[in-house]
């Protein structure tokens, strides 16, 4: 397992976590074995926007003795009072649901308390008017919630909550399908979505990724809007390369599926290469570096993706980006102008021109 530090709080979080949709309605013994396999594999971040209550029973039983070693993402608005997942903005129902979740998980605190699944302005207003957002803020002040989060599929809603300056984590759907405005949750243009990721990184808000596989759609050529299947390794790497991303949360229905996802760490770099998405890129993605590293190897040994990333972040107002850029072993000014990277770029970026622009911007 590899770990990334949460900017607001410094917790070290595994870059692969566990989504609970698949185990929510599984048999409890299967769900428990799946959770156990996840923890043994180094997973320490568990999302509990589950499809059913069995995920809570499994986590509560398996993880109660290692509670201080793991992080729960609990959602204010997910309701299990009828024995299955339901979505609600009713304050009394939400309070009772969260109390049940804490009791079932055998814990008295919430690592990440999420404003749950707000995709429309009217629902955000309801959460505010019903006192749910003030309640979450209050619980953080009392130490019951350590960090506040938001789950949404809508960039404009995420931007609105970021303006409130209350969240430390954003749960967002990230995959090539949605980033290229295809599929049910392909909300916002490619530019709007990338700007959101950059803003999160700039402001120290981590991103936990849901729907990295688009519900399995991108794994099946017959279902994919691109007419071509991608692999789990490619899609995990794609998500991890977006600015601000801390962890990706694929679901798993069994220990075998957990181990399949965790095999990402043993796979070759060629198995994680997602540059073929350049063949079906969005129109407004053309000429934009997406940090895919397909330009490598660079004869001058420049880390072209990181150079581009720090430049984009610096222009977005990230004060630390320049320091990160300067700390690189080699800088844009050392570009040889050979054109190797531009010729390989699936997004038709003129990297030589970018390197000259970046060198002038940073002065090195």
C-alpha cells in the first residue's frame, strides 16, 4: 500500500480504500471476510455510503479492535432505517441514522462526516435550512467529527461548498467517461472538472474518488461510451493522477476482489498506462496536459507531468507550487527542444512551447 497525507490534519491515508456498495447487501460473513482482507492488505480508509446495513455490521465486528488505525467516511443523509440504503434530508431521520451507524460500528467518533450526495442547489438549501450543515460543523467543534466532507457529482455544488471553507475532503466521481462529459454523472465540462481538482489541491482539500470504474461501465467494451474496455489498473492510476486526489474507493464483493484491486501495486507501469484515452478525448481536453506521463522517457530526464502540474497549480494560486517546482531535480529551462514528448502526447500538447512558457514563469 502507498499512503498520501491529508493536507488538513496530516493523516496518512491509503491511496486505495474500500467502497461499501458491494458488501452492503452481501452475506454478513462474506462482507466480514472482505473487510478483513482489505485491512490486511493495508487499506485504512472505508467509505460507508453503503447499499445496505451489512457493511456496518461487518466493519463494526472486524475493525473494532483496530479503530485507531482506520478512518471511516460516514454520510449525513444516508438512511438505513428500513434495512436498505435510503437518501434523506430530514434532520430527525439523519440524527437517528448517524446514531445507529456509530453504535453498529462500535465507535464514538467520526473521522470524516460527510454532507451526503448533494447534486442540486435545492438539496443544498434544504440541508442548510434543516440545520444539517450547522449540525455537522457543531459536531466538528465538539470533536465528534474530525473532518467535514461533501459527496457530490456536480462541480458547481462542490465549488459552492468550497466557498464556505468548511470541508477537508471531497468525494467526487472521477473517471475518463465523466471527465469527458459522457455518462449519467458526466456533469460539467472537462475544464470545469479539472479546475475543481486543481482548486482542491490548492486549498488543501483532499479528494476521495467514487465511481472510478463508472459502475463497471468502463471495464466492458459493450457498455463503455468509448467502445473500448479499460482496466481497473488504468482507471485507478488515472484517478490518482488527478490533482488533489488522496484515495480511490473501488467496491469489492469478496476477498478475491479486494486482492485483485490491490494487485495494482504489483503491476507493471505499462499495465497502468491510460494514454489510450487520448484517442477518445473531449474536444476541450485537446492541448491540455493531463499528467499521464505518456511523453516519457524524456532525453533530458525532465519530469514533464510534474512540471506541468506545478505550473498549473501555481497559476491557480497555489503558493506552495513554486517551492515544489524549484525542488525538482531538473527544470523546464533544461528542455532540449527535441520534440520527443510532443510527438508522443495523445492530447496534442506542444510540450516544448509549454516548457519555455514554464521556464519564463518560474525563472528557472
